[in-house]
C-alpha cells in the first residue's frame, strides 16, 4: 500500500487533519480542494475504510483515520524537514 504513489494521498490526508478542513489544506498545499478530496476518497477506497467524517466546513476522524494519522504525522514532518534541508544545501 505505502509505495511512493500512495505517499502523496497519505500526505494530503495528514495535511487536511492538521489544517482542520479541506479548504485550508488546499491553500497550504497549493492544490484545489477537489483534488485533495479525490485523493482522500481514493485512499479510503484503497484501504477499504472511511478515514474522515465530513461536515460542511469541518472534519472528524474515524478510529481508522485516527490510527493512520498517528502513524504518519511524524513521518510527514520528518520528510518535510529533510526536503527543506536538502533544498537549503542545493546551490545552482
């Protein structure tokens, strides 16, 4: 499941949870809300589990979603830190 092609879907999921809703996450990530929603829906389909309970402008996590978030939140932060570090070391 967690091959590189699925990492972005999990990353979007983590960012939605961090942001509190899809709209805020889309602003931070620079992608449309519909793209994020499609990625999360595809991830839920692949996992055969609902991750997020959607309301008008907020979300709540299912138990499965809470477990996935706890598992990947720290990894996402570490990857972001590493990417930032590598970008700072690149000299053109």
